C-alpha cells in the first residue's frame, strides 16, 4: 500500500481538489495519509462497497477525523449521521417520512412559485441583460427563502444558519485554521440552533412540528425530537446552497447544456444530480473500521479512520465515461454525492425539489448564462463551496 503526504484539507487542495483526487485514485484501492494517520479510498468501487458495509465501517465513532472512542465530540452526536442501527432506525424512519416525496407534494407548487418570483424580481427592470453573483442572489437566496419556512423556525436569527453549517462542516476535518476561526462563534451559533429545535418556537405546519408530532405518537422520545430537528438545520442548508451553486456553475460554463435544458426543462432533476456528481458539494467524510478489514492486500486496522472521497469516486474513470464533463446526456444515478447505503441523504428529495424549482424558473426566462468574472471558491474542510460566482444573464 502506498503512503502519501497529500493534505486533503490544505488551502491549496481546497482551492482545486481534483488533481489530488486523481493522485489518490491512481495510488491504489486504499492508501494511507501519513499526515493524519488515516486511510483513504478514492475509487468508486471501494467507496461504494464501504458505504454499503455499515457493519465493518460504522458511523458511531464519528464521521469526521476525530474518533469519538477517544475524544469528546464538540456537540452531542447526531442521531442520524453519527449513530448506527438499531439506535439510528427510529429517527431515520421519522425524518424520511417528514421530508419524503409524499410530504413534499404540498410544497411543490409553492416552491415553484417562490422560485419564479425570486427570478422575476432579480430580472425586473434590467432591460434584457444583468450581472449578478449567483451564490448570494440565487444559490443562497432560494433555499433561505423556502427551507427555514418549511422547517417552521422563526425569522429572527436565520442569518446564523449558514455560519453554523460552515463550522459544522469544517469540524469534520482536522483542527486547522478553518476550524480555529470558526470556534470563536461556535458556542453562540450552536446555542441559537439548539433553541430553534424546541417545540414552542416551531410553526405548527412545518417539518419541525411533524417531528415533534412523531414524539407524541411515541415514534421518538422527547429527548430525541429536538436532535432530529437539529439534523434538518445542520444538513439542509449549506448542502443545498452549494448544490445549487454547483449546478449554476455547471451551466455557466457549459452553454450547450443550458441550451438543452431550455429546450427540455424536464431535465432539471437529472441536471441537478449530474451537478452533484460533477462537483460533489459534500466532498468527503470518514468512517471507522470496526475490526481489521482486508481491502485488496491491505489490512485496515480496527479503530482506524478511513476518509471516503465521494468527490473522487464520482469522477472515477473506472465507473464514469469522461467523468470531468458535465453532461445532461449521461445517467448520473449511482453517484455517491448523497452517500450510499443506509445513511444515504434523507433530505435528497428536498434538495431535488429546490433545484427543480429554481432551474425551471431560470430556464423559462434566461436565454444565456455565462461567467462574468472569476469564480471564487470558499474553503471548507468538507464542502465544495463558493464565495462568489459572477454571472451574466441574458433574458428572453
Ligand atoms: C446531522 C454529511 C452531512 C450532509 C450531514 C451533516 C449533519 C447531519 C447529517 C448529515 O447533523 O444529522
């Protein structure tokens, strides 16, 4: 097995992660990252197999670098993300009903109308051409307009959602400068998020109230309910923001694909999944070996942390033809951008509905979308994120 000095969390890598992914993929089915004393998988077959094998690679020791067997977690562990069956099963069943396709049906029209309204306001009075930052004006604006309302949290303090998520996703990585900078506000942001999970503050018709109703039915305990609401607020904001940023970046750099979407707007959902494959908004997370596990000719020792490169698996040429190309003609299903196996993203239907609404609204109104300046990445230990994406829109 190869030992590598690569640093997945350096600013250089976060600025442009793709060359390092290729190095790791080509180095073997599993490699050792000496800097952090962890193992890493970057090929599709191994990442997929490990995510599906939750018995060998459980999550309860944390899905970040820190091992909960030896270190106290910075916040109480998530009942979904950082818990294995059987404890994970009730929270998962409740949440997958609350944000599943059936529950989302009542939001569909409303979210499509909200997206149309957002886009109309951005374009109003611009005389056919407009330049804007696709991150703030679209990728952040749309989820922040629909998702907190759907959960049912109060308006006050919503500006804390993105900074909370930014720190949470940094905290899965090593204690580098990104984490140190975030620590300053972590206490205050966590306290705010926790306060929004209480039954008294949640609107009666939202996802949050539906989670508390499950506690009334006895499907969850009253101790579990607020933590399940916390999962929505933790995993549901930054991820969708940067998923939308990814698909907007994709179209701004692939004019022929935008043409195709304009012609066939029913491709909006495929386009979003293809962008999730292509950019992998959640680039990595860890598992922990529960016992000595043989992978190829390498024994990953019991207790070792293994970094799963979702982003590298999603561009593995062993699995995808011409993987670096964003292409609406391919079938992106099977990508591991939402994870795989029994922890696979429970909110993926929410994310897809947001993307479908926003892309449909844009495709109906915008003839051309192209970069109007240099896209600026936002460095985060877990996320492929953007500070700004200057775009030029030409209207119909
Ligand atoms: C939670 C991996 C990521 C999308 C995620 C982050 C937080 C939680 C779940 C998933 O707090 O439950």
